[in-house]
């Protein structure tokens, strides 16, 4: 009698475990297909906190023009960020959600400017060639 109960427990347990494993496998493959379709890179800049926010949205949130050629009016961006961030302080009755959106908008604009500067530096190095600084022994 005991062997029958043990067998039933093992069969039922393995059935439950098998279903859970199959469902986890389906979810993992679905999320992998979704990530491949959306074009996200696991190690790329899109995994930062500013992911999901486009440059256009960030500029509309802070009400600044988009950076042209990697140059943005950083003073204007900082001024608008500080004013909006302080206005939406939760301690002053503001919204934490809006405050975080404002922070992500500033991060997104900074990211865009930084990437453009890095690309310009790489392009300059490619055009001029690599010239290391060589120090003479004294």
C-alpha cells in the first residue's frame, strides 16, 4: 500500500514539475522572440535607465530643441531640468513619477550628446590617424 502512495506522489509531482518547466520554457522563448523583434541589445545603451524614452520625447518633456550634430544647449537643459525637478518634488506635493520622467529625459539627452561626441572623436581619429603622446626620457 505504501509503495502505491509513494508512486502516486512521484507521478503527480513529476507531472506538476513538467508543466511548470514547459510553461517557463514557453515564456523564455516568447521573451527571446520579442527582444529579437524589438532589436534590443543586451549590453547596449538601451538597457540603461533611460531606455524606452526616445530623444523626441525627452526634448518634449524638458521643452528644449533636440541636439543638432551632437551639440545641445546644456545650460538650457540643466536650467529646465532643475526647475521641473524641483517643482515635482514629492515632499512639496509633486509627483515622483513626473520627477523620474524628467530625470530620464535629461539622461537621454546627455546620452545622445555623449554618443555624438564620442562618434566625432572616433571620426577625427580615423581621419587624422592615431598619434600617441610620446614622452622622452629625462
